[in-house]
C-alpha cells in the first residue's frame, strides 16, 4: 500500500444502465491484478462480475449497492466506489458521490448520452465531481464515438475533448490512437493484458493530427506554458498532461477515452487517465460542520496528523457481520483507536480494520486521510461522523427532517413476518429519514419517509435483500392541525361516584404560536392550582396534541396559558387535573378555529429546456407554486413549492411528459394551511372513518 | 401594503408625467457598479407587487437562490421598518406573485424569454404586469435588441424595467443629457432614472420622462441603507 495521499485516487464509475460499467470495473480489477479471471455480468459461468455483490444486481445485471474496492496502478492506490446506474436508486448514488474525488463517466458508443447519463452527470455536477469520460462498446454495431463526444458537448454541456481516436470501429475495432504520444495502441494476449504501441497506420494519420490539434487547442486554455510551447512548436507530453489535469480538476474540461471493456480494449490508458487527470484527496477542499459553533462550516485538512474526521457512508450486511464503510477526511485510524460518534457521542474501539474488495476483504492495521476503509461491528447509522474526540465536527447536518409520508405494510407470510423486522432495523440505521413503528390502535406496522419513491425503494429492498414480501396500504400524508385564533377555556372536572372523588378546574386560553410546536405558560397566582398539580395540567394538554379533533392528526403551533383554576383539598389529584386539562382543550379547540396544515415540498425539476412549459404546467396542475426557472443553455431547472398530497405518481407523470429526460428531487419545506375545498374533503373522510 | 408605497423609491414617478412606466413601455435604472442597482430594481418590483401586480424577475447574472435572498433581505428591512403584523401573509402574497427566470452561462436569448413568458401565460396562467431585467449588457447591445424588447412589451402587455451599468471614467452624455451606455438608444425608453451617490447622499434622478422636456431636476433622496425614500 502507498501511504502518501498524493498517490491516492477515490473514484466512482458512473453511467446509465447497460453501458458496460460493471464489465469495465471487472477489467480494471483484472489489469490491476486484484482478480485473476474475468466474468460476464450476466455470466454463463454463474460467477458474475466482482462488484455486483447483491442478489438483485446479479439477477438484473445492474449495480444497486455501492460496494467499494481498491486496487493499485503504476504506484498509485485507487479506491473504486461502484455507484448505482439506475435512475430510481438515487439515494445510493448521492451517498457514494459524497465520498468521491473524481469519476469515470461511462457512455455507450451506440446509445450515446441517454436520459440516465444526463441524470448521473447532473448528480456529479451537483457534487462537483471532476470526471473523465469513457466511451465503451466501440466494438458494437452502430458505434460512433464522435457522435457521443458531440452529445457530451451539446447535451451535457461538457467541454469534451477526445484523447484518443479509434482504430477501426464496430467489428473492426482493434485499438486506439493516443493523441498525446501519437502512437497506435493495441491490446494483446487473451484478455488484452499486453499493451503494444506501434506507428499510427497512415490511413488514420490525418484524422489523428486533426484531433490532436483540437486537443491542444482545448488544453492550452488551462496552461500558458502549453500555449507558448504550441507557438514555439516545443510541446511535450508532460505539458499536455499538466494542462488537461488542471482543466479536469477545475471541471472545465472533460478528457474522453474510448474502448471496449468486453473486448479488453482501452482499459489501461483509462487507468492512466485516472492517475494523470483525476484529483487526489489533497487536491480537493472538503468542509465539515463544527457542532460547537452552530454548525459553522470549517475546512478540513488532508493530513494524517490532523484530528480525525471520518464519514460512515455505507452500512452493509456481510457474511462476517455488519460492515461500516468510512471515508477518512483528515487524520488517521488504526487498530485499537477510540473513535467518537458525533451524533450520539458514543465511543467505539476500532477492532478489525479492512479494505474491501466487493465480497472479499483484506485486513489492514492503519488507514490515513483520504482513504476509504471498512470497520466491523460498529454500531452507527449511515451518515454518522467519527472523530478522535478532540473536535466536534460532522460531515452532514444533524438536523434530520421529520418524515412527511407514511405507508402501512403487512407481511404476506410468516417467513416474511420475521424478515420484515430485520429489514426495518437495517434501513433505520442506514437512513435517518426513514422511520418505522407499530400503530397502537390498529396494530399495523407503518413506515414513513420523505416521499413516495423513497418508501417504494425500501419495500423493494425488503423483498430483494431480506426475502420479506409485504403488502402496502395507500400512502398517507402527514397532515397537521393548528389553531388560527385565541380561545378561552374554563373547565371543571368533577367526579363523585363513591370512594375518593376527582376535582380540578383549569382556566386560561389557547392561542397560535409563531415558532415552535407547543408552549405551556403558567400564569397561576395564589396557588389556585397547587404547584405539584401544574405538570399534570401540562401533561393533559400535551396528550391532546397527539390527535387533533378535526381529522385526528397531531396539533402544532399552540400556546396554552393557564391563569386560573381551583382545587379541592381531598378530591384533587394529578389525574383529576390531567382530565381537567383534556376537557379544557376540547372546550376551547373548536372555538379557536382549527385549520388543517399540509406538508409543502420544495420541488426541483431538471429538464432539457424545451420541456420547461410542460413541467411548469404539470406543477401548476398539482396546486404548485412556481418560484423560479433557471436555464444554463441546455437544461432548465424549475423550482416550485408543491403540496406533498399532489406529488403521488409524479415520477411517472414527469417521465411521460418529458420522454424520460427530466428528473426531480423534493424535500420538505414547510407546513401550510390547506385550501377550503381540501379541508372539507379531509374532514368528511375523517368522519366516515 | 399601502404603507410601503410611502417609502418606495418609485415615489419619484409621482413627479413624472404618467406617474408610472405603463404597459408596452421600457424603463431603465442606470448607475455605476456597486451603488445598488439590483436592490433598487427589487424595490421597483416590490412597488409593483404591493400594487397587486405580478412580476417576472429576469436575472442574467445571479442564480434564483441569490435573487430570492436579495428579495428576502430587502423584504426584512421593509417589514421591520413598517412594523407589519401579517408578515407571513405578506411574504406568501409576494412569493405567489413573483417568478424568477434566470439565464445563466450566457444562455439568454430574446426568443427564449418570449417562449418562457408564453409558457407562464398559457401553461400556468401567470400573466405578469412588469418584467424586471437585471444584468442585461447595454454596451454589447444595439437598438435592434431594445426594439425587440419593446415589441415584446407590447405583445405581452407588460412594462419592462432594465438596469444599466454606467462607468465613472466615461462621462459621455448625449445632447439630451443621457449618459453612456443608454445614450445610443434613449429614444426607445420612456423613463430613464439614474441612481446617483453624491456627498449629500444617495439620490434617484429622473433623466427622461416620456416626451416631456425636463426643465428642472426631479429627484428623490434615498436612505443608502435600505433605499427607502427620505422625505425632504
């Protein structure tokens, strides 16, 4: 292992489904001698490619979970996070992209830039990930790398520049021309292990010269030295590499490589490009949030002797127990170290420290800044930050939004019944926005999360990963109730049915609260309610907030002020005052003109600009309020606020409206009063129940 | 909401011939860099919004998030200063009647804007009264561009307010007293207002009022902290 962080690359391999990404990863592991045989994704040999560790992935030939692996190439250490390629599994992609420093964007030489490539590329843009592009499947019928480069420029807005040209195409694809070294490169032996360079075939020389000119033009924008060298005709390979690296890291240039992973062509030069052009951890500025300074952003320093900051970005059940994948941002971790979880301040002792290679592992004793490693038996959630305890930093905000949608689930059979609990336990750890509980009244298991798709993914995972098949109910929006005006109460709870009686009078008023969900104001004077009974009054009111009278949802933003009351020296008790508060709440609540609040989501839709009108119309139809629309040449981002209740089925609707070329994200924004018509409908449904 | 109109920088128009810019017309707010063009332009938008109009704010330099944050900061000043009780309600009202269109990475084209306005009108029934265009490069433009804007203003029955950047080192004014870079196409604008920082304070000065020949200075003094009109 190489210890200097400069010689480390943390990369992802991102692409749309079926662009050959898993085959490419397999070949990379083969050439870097991490594996000694290659298999097909949908392998006839029944082994399957190395990075597809989950059952579902093997079955579908796609990669859902981000397994991490590492390899060495020319004295450099490369950690590869295999990012998912399916558009629906974006939580996994976003999480993987968080820990990457660079990425290979894989494109199909036949299919070109497809809607999923657009999605994946946008995700990388959002996470500011520099990338090199690899146009795969140049051996396939209909392959045209030049067309794909053009699409990269026009459809993805990349300043894409070819670093190679093909030698033959489709069935005749036999190698590439390296436009920096100006040599023809061929890949021999059964699996292309032997790289052979020759002179460029004369018939391809003109084209290579033209493309080299384009490359030099593009690269010289990032280096005055190269610009001068071009004028003086003294260009060196180092100058070109340096300029391309600068352009790539600043994300202003995308070097494009070509090949065929399946035919073992072009993989080694792509590995060289990872070393030459993608950043090391020291080239990237990472930030954390200082929890001691109200989550103020602070810079991290990629140094092994700095205080430790590491992010748990993935949890995985392995045959050896729970594995926690960590990215170390600064400092180092070694066996026996004590780590502190920023979220709950729990201390853990590092037992086994491993590097993962898909399903296999390698035990190590120490890992430094920049590295990606895995720990065994760590009790934590995905997204937790670990430090050495000397600082209180978090890599992600500790503010976890409340779920806005819920769904009942019921196991289809007894086997599923057992596995559901295991699955839910796992998911809760992986994702803090996912919750699960058993409803006291109905006894049903309820899952809740941040959107319809969010929950659908977990239901699918229950089935695939845990063999738990469940039936789901209709998604329920987390409505809330709130009062809209002040109302007074004066309630006497009196019960005399033999034995000790119950007596308590509570008087005061309730009014809407601007900030916070509940406030209890004690303005009792002269001991009209004895101090020992005041908490019982508070408890009584609080119990009423769990279920509003209007439609049975929790009540928010209410202040209760108690300013009068009465007690009985014998018959008053905590229970009596709790009951008095419940009666007082019921007495005043409807007078306080309660309203129903609904969750409003901040929705962001990215689409090619020609679909802006369609997207806006679709939001408008859903009671949405469009706040802005931003164009950047090719794409438009429409931002809007839309009631969650109207967002069911939006993914499907958006797909059909935009030929699958748009994607949307949404997050909870606020609660707002529902319109009168919706309110009436909800009340009537509640009454029916 | 009437309270705002008393402190609005557009009070200057009370001294103008038509008291407003008017549909189908172009207006421009001109000033040097860093004086507060964008803030002043947002007050122009607020003035229209508080008169129950609808606004499309077109930004050619800033992202929507940044524009929204400008609005939020200025609104906060307004709410504080006017001691508004129904702040949340007013905010919701303003948000409902304002849409921001941003054209980033030099992606602005008049045809695109026209198409987007059509989308707003036809697809979501949002018919703006005023278009605010911030960041349009007057120096790189010719009168054809403004003629097309004028056409657009007529077609959509809107008024369009621009911001224009003047330079300290270019003192050139045309024979009608209009400074560079508006001097070449001032005939296409109905109202031209200059934001002027002086030693005495910050002033808005009316440089062109439709076809009226201005015989005396029409100015209002602004509070440099929040651009509210200071009664003199």
